[in-house]
């Protein structure tokens, strides 16, 4: 598979012009063709105009209200997957605009897919790798597997197949969890999801200017302790479902 045959979709909102300029500089320098996805800017969209959101279920599952940036992120990734499905490619890479590309980025992604041909999603950038269980090694040296503990955090960069995108778009059409939590739940979507043991792309210094929310925003959105009990129960159940998935999914 040549580098050009694997499309790269970049999620970017209109006001993030500095991020777009930086990614375009990198892609031009490296010869990587990217297709922009006009992301949803949750901060500019009144909450009453949000669509396909189950606020009560999100509250029960996650123990707090949805941040505007989280809503925008969720809708933007669905747009990216639909944009990919509208084309003719069998696989694609979805990236957010705060990552840093390098010359080996595409080759490592393609090699990872070759190493785990049954995977429908391969997370290429994560924040955590708790209980990582290796299942394969790519010809570029990247170890691929799954984590017993999660979520791993970050959806800044992942490879997805057409069948994987179709399953995700259908299963996650209505928001009831943050995107980075929801997309790892392969047991719920009946989707084969893997991860590289090390990130194949870095983060731009522009990542520090978050578009989702600061720590104080997450803290302010939290419910009272007793109202978070259903979320704790949900996470406990998901913990065991995740382990069963990791141990039994080929």
C-alpha cells in the first residue's frame, strides 16, 4: 500500500487557524496529503441546538454533564468517519489538529495494519497503556495489542477500516459518553480494536491551548458524590467487560 492510497482526514474547527497552518506546514514538508474535516465548534453552538445527545444517560454513565468541547469533539469525529465512508477507500487515518507528524508516520500506520489485518480500529496515539498485552509486531518494529485497563485516553490519531467506521457510526450515533471513552468499547460495538504500544505521532506545542476543556471545567461539571454512584457502577461493569473482551477477542 502506497502512502497516497491511505487517506488522512484532519479534524479542524474554523477558529483553530494556527493549528491548521501548522498541520499544513508539516504535511507539505513531508508530502502527506490530508483532507480537512470542518469540525463542530461546540463552544459556539448553544446547548439547545445540540443533536443526538442523551444527556441523562451521559450523566448516569459518566457522573457529570457534557462539556461543550466534548460535544463538538464527538460530532466532529462522526463527521470525519462519514466523510471517509463517502469516499472509496477501505481504510483511513483520522487525526486531530494538535498532533505532530513525522516522515515515518504513514509507513508505521500501514505496517501496523498489516500486522493485525483483522483489526477494525488501531489507536495510534494514547496517553496510557495499563496492562498492555502484545499480540503482534509490525515490520516497522511497532508492538500492537490491547490494554486490560482503560480508557487509554486520546483519539488524536487512529486508523479505521470501512467496516469499523460503519459499526462506529451506527453504534455511537447518539452521544452518551465522551468520544475517547466510547470508541474503545469494542465489546459494545462488536468491533475489533487494537492499539500500538508506543505513539506513532507526537503532539504539537499547540496542544496546550485545549479546545475541549480545562481541568477546572471538568471539575465544575461533576455531579455530587451520591449522583455519581451509577457512574461508578457502570465503570465497574465495563472494567470486567473490557477484561473479558481483551482475553477472548482474536
